[in-house]
């Protein structure tokens, strides 16, 4: 269990809070590249602050405070120009650094005053990578946006899914270093959701947790595996500070504010060799539902929907003063200690864990993956369909409910496989 003070330090993310200052040292995915192609001005709430994300007429991105410096008008209703974003109220225009570049009336009425040179609003940085738009709202110099190796994998269909979840980011991230939940939430509960009342999934027998440069690795042995299995020899990655890498996909838990989290899933599905070479022209992104509108209950049919049930079930902010951690929670304790230490490091002016500043160390950065060879080299269709794990990813989109028909159509055209309906995913 934690003290109330430590729980507050770990969960509060607004400006000036210790965790807010720590998380502002990292890049966060906030939208899809395709979303800004459809609508060039989008409101974004990140780390307890309101921003406007935009793409100007030259195709350059910006992230600025949502309120105009003039009289507080909402810039999410502004419009883009060749350079920057213009307020729809009195026409003040801001560049990507938040500087006021134009004040139409003042520039005419009192040009010698150059009032605009003394006006600016807050601004972050934006970069596009892997179909996502990433925001950095911390101090200069900004670290490099990590170039994870899967972002450059070839012959795969990529899609990214966004879901707004009404709970604090940390209880979602702690899910990333909790291997036993797979046995119960996804396997055993999944069986019950499919109507099966018999049997249980293989039990976990042994766990291990290791820290490395970019986070933590958890390893596990269950009744149907042994120490030669990749889940023990390689493991899976709790990506620091707020991500998860499972070999075939990434998940990020982006703090909107103290009480809400943007869940972002980036999925790579290797096409069968018969469909190679495959070059994806654009990465589709979409927003996933988390509640059943007919019942008002949380959706439980897909993997991350099931996770969300656990996250929100702990309350808006989990009360860690009342918890009782067991042996399987050693990784959660390691994550919390690292976060607490890094809040102290930032307060002392040092870099926290995992930042990349050297471009020579930011080219196709590899992470531990139990299936890297498969994603690099693929399989023929017949072998793919026979594989006990990969055939599930090939035939079903298992992560989120609500995949749009157009994304389904694109996937089927890329792979040559018709996605099969499934009421509750079977892992």
C-alpha cells in the first residue's frame, strides 16, 4: 500500500505537479495524422492543460494554448492560414511557437507600436511518426521522438485506435506490468463471457521482472510453458513511462488530466507472404467505443475493452492506501519506485529514465520481442492460418470493439483475409 501523499504524487499530472513535470519530459501520441488531414484544427487536452492541435496550409503542425491572448476566445474554432492559426474573433494569428504574428487592426491603426511582438501564448512541439501525431509540452531542449523499430517494419497493415477512458493514467499503466491478469481477465473471464463454465486457463507458475534502458521486462512461465518459452527467455515490455509493447503492438496511456486517460493502440499485422510486397499508403486511425449504448455497461468483448473494465473499476483515481500487494505485484512496486525516483531527479534538474538525445542512438531502436523474426520475415498463408497465436490476429481484430467498416475493408484488401466476427475474443 502507499501513503496518501505518495499516491497524490504519482497520479496528479497538472502543471507544477511532480508527476506532471516528469511526464512533460516525454513525447505523447495525441491524434492520428489522418485526423488532421480531415479536420485541420482539433482541441486536445493533455496533462491537465487545454491545447489546440492544427495543420496549417503548408502542412506544418502546431500545438498552442487553446485561449487567444487577446480576450480568451477559443482557438479550436480558429482557422488555419499558410502559416499558423488565426483566431476567428478578431483575427489575431499565431505561429507554431505561440508568437503573435499578426493583429489585423492594431497593425493598421498603430503599426509603429508593434504590439504583436509583445504577445505570445503557450506552445508545444508536434512531430508526425508512424501515422500518429506526437506532442511534447516540456522544457527545452526536447528529447528526440523515439524511432522504435516496429515503426519501420515492412509488409504490414497498421491501424491506430484511440479511446478516452474516465480514470487516472497510472492504474492503466500498472496493467502493463501485471502478467497474471492475462490468465484471469482475458483467458478465464473471457471463457465465462463466451458462455463456457468449464475449466480454467493454465496457471502461472513463475514470474520475473527486470529493468532495462527503456522500461521493464516481465517474464512468465505457466503450466503449458517452460524456461525455453519466449515469454520467459524474452518477455514483454512495460515501456517507460506510460507505454506497453507486446511484440505485435504498442499501447500508450496518455494522461488527459487527473481523471481521464487517452488509450492509444498501434497495431501491426503482418500480411501473408502471398500478399507481399505490400506498401501501406496511409495509416487509418479511429476512435473506439468503450460503453454499450444499449445497456450503459462497459464493453467486454475485446482485449483492451476488458482491460478498461479493470482500470475504471478501481475508481477515478485508485486509492492505493487500501490495496494489498502480493507476490505477483513486484513489477508494479518497481514501476512506482522508478517514477518516484525520477520525479526527484527532474526536480533536481536531471534527466529521467529513457530519454533519447543522441541521433546516433535513435534509428530503428529495438525492444525485446518474442516474435521479431515473424514480423521481419512473415509466413505463407497456410502456415499463418495454422499458427496457434498469429492466426487469431490474422482473422480477428482482437484489441478494440467498433472497428469502422472502411478500416476493415482496407485490412481485408491488404491481407486477402476476410475478418471473422466474434462476440468475445478467444485468446
